[in-house]
C-alpha cells in the first residue's frame, strides 16, 4: 500500500514523503496515529501543492540568508573586552558577545548557538567565527577584539 507520511517516522521516511508499506502496518499503526494518509489522487494533489508552497518558502528564506551573509561580510565586528597591559584579555570572548555585536552593529538577530568561534580568543586582535544558517549555508565573520 502506498501512503504519504505526515510526520517523520523512524526507519521509514521523512514527512511529506510517499512510501510503500504493508497494508496492516498502514491501516493498524500509521493511519490511526495520524502519522500517514493513504496515497489517493486527492491526497497526492495536496502533497504536490504543499511541496510547491514549501519550495517558495525555502527560496524566500534562502534570499534572506544570502542578504544577511552579505551584510556580515562587509566588515569586521568590534568587540570590547577588558584587557591587561600586555594585551591579554580577562576571560574570553564568547558566542554570546559575538551575537550581541552582530545585533548592535549589523542589525540582525542571530542565535548564539549558530555561532562557532574557530580559535580560542585570549588576546586582543582579529579573529574569525563561523555562523551556520542551516541547509549548508554558512559564512565566516571576522571580529576584532579591542580593549575597553
């Protein structure tokens, strides 16, 4: 029996995917638990329309991500840190500080969990961090640590 999955099902497939399963598995487990629907012409048409809408949404999201990437590559961020006379900073620069700097200086809100600092920041200077937007979209952000 062919069915269309409504939600991700382990060892079977992802949501909005058409798969072939045994009749009993579909009728007794997947369909009653609202994990799938039968693949009839009406449901296939709905799936096709849903896929078109998802493609439009994804294209719009990709355009927004590319715009943010262009803004982030324009110039380095400045992050202030308390430092000693030798140039060593007290503590370290974290992804929270970088996210705050992006919000204040570039005007975009980026989740701190998407920011990964490439090398440990313990001194004043210029460093790089990776920002992962998901779906293979990532960019490197340059930031400069300056004394406060």
